[in-house]
C-alpha cells in the first residue's frame, strides 16, 4: 500500500529521536521525498536534509555558492534539490549545509581539519549514515571543495565522486590531485559562451583529466537570460540529477 508523506515524516522523526536529534520537516516534503532542517552542535547554520522513502545509509553533501541579492539557492527554479535527488533514482541522503555571505561560513568553518572531521562524524551519527559517496558544489563553493579534497589527500576524508557546477573560478590543485590519485568520478558542468566566467579553467581541466569516470558538461544559456540567470540555472541544465545518478552507480 502506498505510504503518505506523513508516514515518511513520522518514520524519519522516529529515527531522529533515537539519534537524539531534531530534523524539522519543511513544506515541500511530499510522498516521494522528505526535506527537513537539521541543527547540529558542531555547525553554526541550518543544514538541509533530503531523502526518499527507501533511503540507504549513503549520502552526498552539496555546498551552495555565494549569496547574491535576488537569488535564493533554495528557489525551485534552480535549487530544487529534493526533485534532483528523486529524479536521479539514487537511494542516498542529500545534505546541503547553509552558508552566510560569499560562502563565508564554509571558508571559516572548514578551515580546521579536526573540526571538519567532527562535522562529518556528527552528521553520520545524527542521521544514521555510514558512507560519504560524493561532494558537489556551485559557484564559489569550489574553495571548500578544494579544501576538503586536500583533507582527503591526507586521508582525513574519503569519497568517490566530486561535482563542480559553474565553479572553476580558479585552479583547484587539491581536487585534481585527489581525482588523479584515487580514480574517482569527476563531473564538471559549466556555462559556455561569450559571457562565461568559468569556461577557461574547465577547458584547461579537460586537457588534463582523462578517463571513463571524467565528465565535462558545457551548458549553453538562453538568449534572453542574464549571466546570473545562466549561472544559477547550471544546476538544472548541467544536471545535478545526473551527477547523483552517476556517482551512486560508480
């Protein structure tokens, strides 16, 4: 018999009670997936959690980009994370920590390796998770992804996939090293065209990273769209959904 959205929420809250945590269901939860907000002691901002009714103990962590006036990372036009996860058919849990400013929370909080390690351990404990599949990020989140890859290069973290979405504003040597050394899945979706701001670095990576687990996805914007609209639409057009699907099958 088909379970209702309320059944899934009550089931999840029961798991959360056992983990001594509180994840507050949000209005966009439905019969296919649940979206809730979690607060943990070790992180200063709310954490969005998305999961399907048959979720496993595997998980993704996605980092949003800079907070820009007039654009919300959780606007359904481009930040429809629950839908992306559902459409990917992945049974993993998706976690999206919020950041203030221009990824300021990410830059400051994850600058400490031991604090970072505790963050992931606490997530796993609170949400009953066991395996980090992959990390992904949009725009200015490339900095935290590069830093976390550096920790992985020192064996403080481990993951098998990384996704960049219009996020190659600079060189990312730690990401490149981790991808090459561990043969992980690498996915880079970037806006292409005369207004593009990350295309040059992505095309340079194309020449350097090769293999069956390496994916580059040039994304063309609409003719009547501003650069910012193209930039935010890359999660949809560059297919965060496809990244989840490929990484889960990796």
